[in-house]
C-alpha cells in the first residue's frame, strides 16, 4: 500500500479562486478514483486556518501498489489538473509513503 500526499499553496493573486480549485480537485480526482480500480481511498481537504505557513489544499490517495501510483501519475485527468493549476500555485509538495 502506498499513500500519496499532494499539498498545494495558491499564489496570493489566485486566493479568490480557492473554492473553485477545491471543487475542481474533488471532481477530477474523484473521476480518477472511479477509473482506477487500485485506488483504495481519496481525500481532498481545504485549509481551514489562514497562516502564511499553511498550504491551501491537501489531496491524499491510498494506492494498492506502485503500479497504480504510476497509472495515476500518467492519467489524463491528473495531467489536466496540473495544466489547469500550475500557473496558480506558488508551491507544490508531494510525498509517497
């Protein structure tokens, strides 16, 4: 089992789009979870306390194995999310454990 964490910090000028990007993440990652059988859990959460050090969004996947993680990374909807958000984020952190 592999747990993949994705944390996003939006650029200040994109702060007003936080809700829209949160809904986009829930929609696209939800479709990915429906599409890939080996995804065991998905959670998309928004930050609830405003601090400079806090990230704005957390996405957590639990994958059955490395093969499913690799499929997720190449999935067209994952690539679409990157395309739609990369200019709006000031920081992206990922970790796989």
